[in-house]
């Protein structure tokens, strides 16, 4: 998205083949951006902040909440009307969280009771605001910052809990002066509507949320060893490594790498978990850093002596599925002892038995229970496993390739 509204050409290497990223490319093409894909590289001919064209029809975001929420910020500042829609799952997800700050900035947006489709009326004069995010959401923060590029004056986003900072890092990479004041608990981020972006090549590090499935699988299987090259270890995303170390997993970086201000390492992990004298409780601010890894951490909990308890994670209720419900129901099917809470769950040490589980159309649920199948006695069948392609095409083939 940033390359599209930058001046000049950007080459992005190690671009994901996931369906979510393809949805973003399709939306940008429909807005008149010339994009060429060559394997895992994408070349974007930027049109500048004001160079997007009116689309011929609705922009289909597929299953990608990130695409919809971030595109809403960019489209709020355009001169033309646009409609953002998506699949059945995406149309159930809450969009009021971005509609409200955009409306405060002067945008005019129609929705289906706070859900997609979103009709964004162009030609509005946006004005910078100071906005404190009511939920810990990097998508909301990013949406407001992107709209701030089109607003008069400066736009400030205040967080009480730190969230992933990829957008701020990438804005700086493309030449935008993003001021961050970390004196508050989560930080205050500032952009100016006078900012311009300049195309600049970059390489995307491997996604640690995708790597997490292999990290947990290796940690839970004594004698396992795996090395994954060039994995992003951005400190706002890498709490999964700290959690695994806390439960005795042997993890070590191999080599430094990185691009576009994003730190990366090759990560080596050796299997085997250490002794545990009490339940591993994950709650509070760390949850924002771990939100995508919680389904696979539930599987980890079945292998810990004292189990795991997740709290303050009600946000999981409004992901691609109700992930709390999906995790608890599937764990029970494979023989785990678990308790559901409004904002999380508790999982006890359990001997898993192969069974038929449901992906609920959610890629992270499908992949998490693929790992659970490795740990279970007998055969595990995952209904709707193909949804893993949303974020990780070929996940099950890759998993099979590293299992002996």
C-alpha cells in the first residue's frame, strides 16, 4: 500500500504468496496501480499520494481484515467514492473501530451496522486529530496514521498498550517523518499531512506468526531440531520466543539480517520442554504481542506439566472465527482438558487422541491443530484445512517436509 502511494518504483522481495496479500494487490490494481509479480518479488510503480484512480466496482478484500482496515484509511483521503467488501467471514468482523476515528477526521462512511461493506465517500477535507485507541490494535493505529497522510495538519495516535509497529517502520523507510513519543505506556505516534513517500526497495523478513507453528512443534517433540532463516524478530512481535524460552525450549539466533528497519534472525530451536512448577499465565500487555500466536500456544499448553492460562484476550472473539470457542471446542475433541473464559481459556496437561476437528474457516485454527495432530495418538482430520492458504499456502506440505 505504501509503495502504491509513493513516488517512484519499489521492488519488494520475499513477498508472501498468501491469499491475504493477493487481496491487497488486487485492490491496488483496481485503483490503477501498475504491479508486476515475479515469483516471490513484486514491483510496484507508485502513483503518489494523489494518483489513485476510481475503481470500476467494489474492492474485494477477501478474508483480510488488515487490507480492509488499512485501505479504509487511504481511501478516506481520496477524491472519489469507493466500496470495500470481503468474504462472508470478513463481513462479520467489527469495522466501527476504524469508522469512528476516520469520521472524527471528517470522512463520510456508510456501513452495515458497523460492518462491511464500507462505502467511503470521497472529496472530504480531512483534519488531523489526536486519537487514543480504545482497543490494542495495530490495524486501527495504522488506519489512522495512513489517513493522517491526507489530513490537514498533524495526526496523533496514542496507545496505552504497545502494538506491532511495522507501519511506523515502513513509513520511515519510505521517507515519512513519524515521530514516536514512548514516554506514555504504549506510545504517541505523529504524522503530517504534508508528508510525501518515495519508492524504495526492500526485503520482507519471514513472518514470525507463521514460524510459530514450527517453533511450537519442535519444542514439544523431544529430539527435534529446526532452523528457520531470516525470521522477523521485531520486538513488538517476538514475545513468542520469550514464552518458549520460559518453558525451557532451547532457542538461539544464528545470524543477523533485516531490511526496511525490520530486525531479522535465523532461528534455531531444539526440542524438549523444561520442568514447570506452576501454570503458565499469559495476560495483560503481552497479549497484544502474542495475539496471532495464541491458538498454537493452546497446543503448547497441552504439553506443559502445569498447563497454560490465557486471559485478557477477548479480541480473539472477533477474528476470522471466534478463536476462543474454536480452540476450546477442538481441544475437547482431541481429549484435552480445558476451561473457557469470556476473555480466554485454561488448558491442562493432556494426552491427546486423534479425532476430527473443525478449522471454522480460520487459517490459524487449521494450522494449530495440524501441529496438535503431530502430538496426538492416532489420526487427526482437519475439516476445511485448505483455509491455511489465507496466510500460509503449502503449510501442510511444509510441515510434512520437516517431520520424519
